[in-house]
């Protein structure tokens, strides 16, 4: 998405050795996609008891029968606060797998033909910052937003106000560009005059995009503050800090996913569920 023949030509293998490396990378990624697909089916059977899943019958005795986030948000599956938090975190893992598997397959196909392109999804659950997760989760969509919204804004406006310049560029990409892209996807409904339905579906995403803007902006500021600083840490403390950062990233994206999960839940229903996670 967002890339043309110029990008493919930059990644094209120019030698037999380069093509061999591209094919090997293709096979490796395809095997990874198949393993992730199998793992996702296992989770679907074990955690959710998915119907139509071949593994569900095998794991019927050990099925946890957890609801999906969309079912809790709409109230179709009531859950305790503890269960709700578990489902919120599991939904992030589930959506990451659902997104990564087809992307791996498409990239492996391109690599098979000698175009050794970047992965669309590359270990986002190991990201230690919000901006790093955003860069790893959906690489080509992020690149699209950067090329058409972030850089034009960053290079043109607020040059004498560095922080405002960064915020405006992030807002242009993660909010304006993101909303515009998904607004265009609703072109059939708009052509049919279903404006109220489109607004109902887009209003939760507006909240999601705005929270994403804040997360990316403050994450970028923290990275700028850390640049050039050398902190001496023992290996154990470094691991703890790394785990804390990863947990923080998981928590942020799990919570804002309440506004992005695919469901017909209205904005007030999402607000009530979001507040209930904190006992409100």
C-alpha cells in the first residue's frame, strides 16, 4: 500500500546471490506466517472456542470461552473487571496476529519474485515505545501517512516552534490522514446517502486517532530527550526497564483499541466500558 514501481526497483535483487537471499527470506517469512496462523487457530480454540475452528473440538475440555472485546463493549457478554482487562490485552495480541499473517504472505510473495521489501509487520509486541510500535505494526500504512501528511506539514509549518512543529506533523498524519483514509473507505455508504451511519462508525475512530496522536507525540518527545544520553545500568535493571516499557506500550494500545475494535457499539457504549475498566 502506498508504494509503486520505484520502491520495488530499489528493493529488486541485482545479482544471483541477491535473488537467492530474497528467495530464502521469502521461504522463511512464509513458514513464519503459517506458524503464526496455526498459533492463532490454537488461541481461537483455547481462549474463545471459535466455531468452525478444527482445534476447538480437540480442546473443548480446556476451552476458556472468553468473549472478544467487541462482545464485552456492546454488553452481549458481561464480564468482571478482571476478565475485561484480560480480554483487552488478549485482543491486542489477537489483532496483531490477524494483521501480521496476511501481510507476511504478501511480502513473502514479493520476495519470491526477487523484491526483498520490508515486512509490513515486524515484532510490534516487542516495541519499547509507542512510536516504535506504530512504525512496526503497519509499516506501509505508516509510510503512506508520513509521505502524504507528516513530511509536507513538518517541512512547511512552524519551523521556529519545534514542539508545535512535531505535534502538527503527527496530528496531520495520525489524525487527518488516518481519518481521511478511512472516510474514503466508506464511499459506498456516502454515495447511498447513509451519512448518519458513516458518522456513527467514524466517531469512535476520531477518539482513537486523537489518542494515538497524543501517544506518538509524547513518545517522540521522550525519544528526543533521551538522544545522546548514556545511562549505566546493570543487566538485571536493564531487563526490568525494558519489560516495563513494553508493558506500557501494550497497555496504551490495548486501551485505545477500545475505540478501534470492529463492532457496532456506539461511542457512549465504548465510553462506559472504558470507564468501567477503572471502576468508574
